[in-house]
């Protein structure tokens, strides 16, 4: 049979830290956390309140989770980050890296220090969280240009359509490609073609507003989303972009290249029920720009 001293010994040897937290935010008990690769000794927290240790914002979040666990029986699983700015009393040169945890929170069926309380087990998941972020970034980013890719754009465009239909907030969409891009690849090589695409992506970043979203749509096609902007307002912005490409890429790494772009500009309409409709109008305008002689933007 295990006696109380055995149970205490077992609790002390748990690899992940276990906290007894009361409704008011008192650290009533701290056990385990002996895996020093991920945790520091937390025994000095006992008897302190969260607002003595954590920022007001983080304290409010923890207290909210505790209240939810007390109100709804069962295991509650949450993920949260803690950085140096969240912990009071750390020096300015303290760790800037955010550490991520999975918290497993369960209400206790007895009071602690006269208060309802929970058991909170914290597991360091920083490595897993960073891997998930990296995979998410890779799935939504074009590896050549570093711009968001088509998949990411589809999600953003759907969100903009919902906002437009609810609040009539305008959005313009530019679809453009590189004129005679196949000839650039055939005559100058695919490496030069890649550098043209990278240079155009850089011009998009530098020339457009920070609220605009530049996307590599596929191949030599790009899409620019211009929120809060009707087509009439967007026209001079995208014309400046077209001119900047023509001016800046006359030479590429000292080599004559002179790529130009042709584009179609559309905007969301009240009749749109699908985000693809504005892309279709922009695509039709792009083909009209090609028909008119290229190196131009046509309003669809």
C-alpha cells in the first residue's frame, strides 16, 4: 500500500510540472517539473498569486480558463505561450523566445484554502508548435518568391468576400503575368526566369501598400488583393506597379532582359456569390490586355 509520503515522492518526480490553482489565482501547490531541459524550479511560486507573477493580460486569461474548468466538469485542454514580457520581474535581457505549453486542466472535487481549485498539468510543446508553424508557413508560401501562394490567397479572398457582402467594404483584384515569359526562359535560361519572378515579387513588396496582399498565383502569374479600394482607386496604384517593373528590370544582374507585365483589374460586385467570380473578370481583362498589345493594365 502506498502511504502519503510515497504519493508526495511520486508527485515530486513527475517530469511535467503540476499546479494546484485556486479560483482567485493562488498557487496553492507545485509538483514535478524535474525535466530540466524544459522547466525551471517552480517551488517559489507556492503562496503567490498569479497577478504577482504574470502580466494583467495573461493573468486574466489563466483565470478565465480556471473559471471555465470549474463551471464545466471534465478535462479541459488548452495551448498557450509564455514569453519574457508575460512574466513580471524579469530583466530586460530576459528570454525573448516564446515558450509554448499544453495545459490539461481538471476541477478538483474538494476546496483548497477555502476555495474551489483545479489541477493544471503543463507540458512544454514548443518544438511541436514551431514545427506546426513551419509546416503551415510552407503550405501557404511559394518557396521561390516567398510570397503567399494560391492556397493562401483562396482563403483570404473568401474572407474579403464575406466582409464585402456584410459591410460593402470594397476590394480590387489585379491578375497579371509576365509578357513573353516563355521566351525569357528559352533564350536566357530558367535561372534568369526565376530571378525575374523573384525581382517582381520584391517590387510588389516595396511598391504596394502594407495592407495589400501579393500572391504568386502559379507559373509567371501573380495576384494582388487591394482591400478597402475600388477599381478606380486601384488603377493608378497598379499602373505604377506595371511601370516600376518595366523601369527596374531593363537590366537584371547587368544583363539586358526588359520583362514587362500585362494585367486585368477587377473588383468585388454586389452580385458576386463566389470569390472566383472576381478572378474570372480579372482574367478576362488580362486576356484583353494581351490582345491590345501587352505591357498594360485593363479594367474588367
